[in-house]
């Protein structure tokens, strides 16, 4: 075997080994991300809402492809922080697919910028309609959509669209 072939094979082995190590490292990071972002099912959303009885809850459905949704995340974190002591809780639910590693990483990044004040979740893509209809029988397939739920677990108000945050703040001021 010539020296040229040995060098080419050596370089190829190094490249393959590096690719394996980088992939392994990336997958390990994904496992850590999954531990911080709750993967939501219909059952776990219902349990979370049941545990929240006695609190005022804002459920926020959003997506990474929705620019206004991403902007609102930090403000939702601020609202949770501001009203937490008065029994207010925010549940953020990304409608992005948990199996899409890029989107999952983006969801985690966006949540990390929102602060650690509220429950952060993502759903499995094939469960979107089921999870979106836990609070209302028909989903109008728009995000952002927010549901403000009272201490009695009844929906106080539904907010649709990017301009909703201003209205949510106004309603919260009246409640607290």
C-alpha cells in the first residue's frame, strides 16, 4: 500500500471518528434538553391543569415559526414572575415536533431566554390536535393562542393572535 493511500485512509478515519464524536455529543445534549423541557401528552397536560386548581393559569400555545410567539415568551416569563405570589402560573406549550432535533433545540433556546419562571413543554407532532383541544373542542389552527383559566378551572377568556399580550396584561391587572 502506498503512502498516499495510507494518508487518505488515516484522514478518512479521523473524519469518521470526529463525526461520530460530534453526533454523540449532540445527542447527549438533546437528552439534557429533553430533561428540562417537558414532553407533553394529553394526559400530562390534564394532570398539570388539575394540579393548578386554585391558581390562575395562562396556557400559551406557540410555535418556532411564529415570530410574535417567540417575542412574547420573555414577557410571559415576566408575567409569571410578577404574579406568581398571587397564585398565577404560565404553561407554555410549543406545537413544534419534539422529534425534529433542530426545532427542539430552538424551542429549548427560546425557552431559556424566557427565564425559568414557567412550565415549558413541547408536544409530539402527531398529538397536536388532541392537545390543542384539551381546553376547547375545536382548534382554529392559529398560534399564538392563550387560554386564561380561573381558580375554578374554567376558562375566563381566550386570546387569539399576536396582539393578545396587551389584553392579557389588562385582564391580569383586574384579577390581581
